[in-house]
C-alpha cells in the first residue's frame, strides 16, 4: 500500500494519481492562480513527483492574490546554480528576515543586509520627524524627507549607482549570489509596488544572465 499523501494547502489526503504527483487536491487546485498551476504542471509533466518543499516553492511565487485564491508562505530550496527543475519553480526572490519565534530562513537563502559584505552603506533612519538617508561610511546625511518610502527609494537609487561603479563587487555578486533567494530586514512591498530595497538590486545583477556570460 502506498504512503498517504496530503494536500499542501488544506492538508487533507489526496487519492488520485495526478493529485498525488502535484501534492494539491482537486478542490484546492481550482482555487490556484494560473501561474501557480503552470509552475506545478511544468514539473509534473517532466515525470517528477513533487516533494513537499518543491510544491510549496512552486506556489510561493509573488503575485497579487485575488480573494478566492490560495497562497502559501513556505520554504523553497534553491542552490547556487539553478537546474531545469529549479528554473521551473521560478526566479530567486527577496525574503524579509524575521525574529519571530519559529521562523526559519528557506534553505539556500543568503543574508545580504548590513554586517554582510553585501550591505547597503546608505542607511534609512529617523531623525526627529524626518526620515533621513545617511552614508554610513561618513555618517553624513545625504537626504531627508517626511516620507519613509521616499527615503527608501533614494537610498536604493544611491546604492544602485554605487554598486554599478564597483566592478569587482559586481563580479562577486554574479558569482556568489546568482540563483539564491536573498534576505534582508526591509519590509516587502505591496503587490504591484516597486521594491525599494538594495537586495532587489542585488537580485537583478546576480541573475542577469546576459551580463553573467559577458
């Protein structure tokens, strides 16, 4: 007798061969977004039977969720260089690090915040009623605003320009961060909004295949 397989969304047993392979029951399957279904289907068509982590990772692709759609915040595993199987799960993404009890970083994710080699030297901090951008190397204020999102955007813009002027660091970014999810403490953007975080800039450079081949 084969081992019982449960749906990764409702955790009820699934019995059909197709549902067992994708680890999603038929009722939950109908509630998924089209891109989520495509990720799962791309894997199962290749003859793979998904493990629990792979099913969760395929579902955990960032996209606006409609009220009748299910999403799952789970752990996905990606190694330094993606295989065909990992590519089917979607591109690496940014993860907000958490101090919540029981929270664990997804396997293969790398921390790129301050204290690491990849940290942003342009720090957003609150000075009185203003949100300031400070160059941590000189402690000088380079921008201030009453809007924190605007300050984060400026810090990200300065970081992008600074990183582009560091060819050695850029080469290391592509060599060491490509294919990994990246973690920092910045809050995640709302669906559809731009991500004003230096980790998003690192993701762009780390996974720019055209520049990596150059």
